[in-house]
């Protein structure tokens, strides 16, 4: 059955479901795996699925069999996107800053347009496909965060979403095992530039970032289809942050002072990207400032909270060397007048580079005047050599740390908490 025919069937349904167990009556359900396909198809039909798409190995009566259900889901999203001629898709990827950039774009564009974005941590290619399918004739923009983890998966994102505009926030040391090193990160993320350039789309480019500028040249991005932004172009002034106001505040000629709800001067580039996008699409200066000021970081990203009298900077959604090292330096500078502790978890998916980068992390902690470090995970356990200025406590699991802190509360004034998603450091604070 061709995609056009399947799309017609989809339009008869009450949406698409990718899990037979959450399927609602009237939906189209796609069974994505050959293992247990017959049992899963029967569950979907019993729950009231109008149509069930299943692998060709499925023998259940009444299902539509296809060779590759996963690819079909992506093609369905693409067909839907191309049926909406007024829909503009902005793809955001990068080693760090992509979620903050995504929510800033949503907030700024949302002052004038109907905008939809990726939900929470659903930044996989299938999560992006589902958000495309959530768009309709009234949707002006889909702002999609793409969390790619290897050199080739961007092709699936582009297949599903057919992006018209691209932003790469930064190329750094993240998912090195999957990418095969930093050069692999460039290749994998650079495929977004390549796709958008080849279709004649537009790239929003931070021209202060030498790596991104070279990447754009490599993948054929033309000057006429580039919207440049940078600190030097905007002549941005960054106000010093401190413990009384740890949030980023900037002044930009023509826009004035902009107070944000984001911690860290490193978010300046994300703010500038949002301004560039807003101006490109005709959002007024006043609404750009309003949108940035109203925007708040998503769950577990640089949230500041009080925990039993301790100020906690909670940034536990993810961690890699680029984001973690930057966060540590910013934390130390912002709270230089306070006694500081850090609670750090392993930076995962670093492959052969893991030992050296975790050693660099510990050396950085010791260089920043941090009194105490609580370190969680098997990679950080390898750094326990009894050396360094900071007092260090090591734990293999996060709940060991939680039990320890019940009897030995953090004595400092403020703590940065950062680790990879699978470590789940927020469980210490029951967030």
C-alpha cells in the first residue's frame, strides 16, 4: 500500500499511536517491532484502533502489513507536513543549548504566531515526527529539537520533518561513543545544514563560532540563505550575574535591557538566536523582549530551588563535557561570594574518551574554589585518588548519596547539581 493511501486512512483516524497499550478508540496504531507483533496487534485492535499497521511478519487478521513500520511512521509525518503549505519547520540541534533555544523560539514566535514544539524530552526522530502530525492548517511554525546521537540518524529526522530552517547551537563533546569522536559530531549535526541548504532553506548561523561557520561552508550553505547572528553583530552587553540575581541579563542596542529566567552567560547565544529568528519573521522588538522575558527553562534545566536551606542549581536533564565544564565555570563565577558544593554524576556515552574527560572534570572542580564535591557513578569512581583541593565523597549509585545526605547534610551555601539523564540526580531532592 502506497503512502498516499495510508495517509488517507490516517486522516480518517483520531490521531496516531505508537504503543498498542496506550491506543485509544479510533486511532491508527503502528506496531514498530516484529517481535510479538501478532500479540501487540491484537491488543491494539481490542483497544479500538481503527487501523493497525504492522510488520509484514504479522499474521493477525485485519492489519495492514508493511515492510518497515518505523520508516512508514516517518514518511507519514513527512506527507502530512507537505500537505500543510503554510507550515514552517525550524530544526534545532547542537551539543548543548538546544532545549533552551527551542523554548526561547517558541516563546518569541508565539507572541505573533501559532507555534508547536517538541514535548519535554521527546527529541528523538519519532518524537519529532509525532509533533509534525500534531500540526494542522492553523499551525504556523513547528520548532523541533533534534537530539541526534550518531553520524547518520539526522537523515531520519529530516525524512520525517522536512525542515525549512536550521539552527545548530554548538558543536562539542557529547555522545562521543556514538559519533566516533568530535569530528563525527560535526558530520552528524552538519547533515542538518546539508539538508536545508540543498532544499534552498535558511540557516540561522552564529558567525562568532568558527566551527559552525566552517561547517556551513562544508555543507554548501550559501550567504544569501544565511541569517547571521552573534555577540559581535548585536553588540550585546552582558550584566554580571551574582548570588542576588543569578539569571542572565543583557542589553542590546535597539532592544534595551532584557532580563531572562535562564542561568548562565552561556545562554546569551541562545537568546541571540531567538532574537534573530523573531526579527526574520517580523516579530516586533517589544514582543521579542516580552517573549524572552516570559520564557522559562524546561524541567531539570538550570532550575534554582531551596532545599532545606541550601540553594540548589538543578541541571540534571543531561550532562556532557562541553555543557558540564561551562556550567561549572559559570556557577563558580556567579556564586564567588558563597561557599560552594557540587553534586556531579557521570557524563555518559563518552566511549574511549571517558576516563580522560572525567579526570579533566575533577581537575576543573579543584581549580574553581569549590569546597565539597559529591560524585556519583562508576566513571567518576575511577578518579578517586585522594588528591585535589576539594573534599570529595564518592558513590556508585544516587540513592547511596541520598542516604548519606540524610545524616550528613551539605554544609555549604549553594550547590550545583549536574549529571547525565540516566544517573537521575534529581531523585536526591525528590523533584
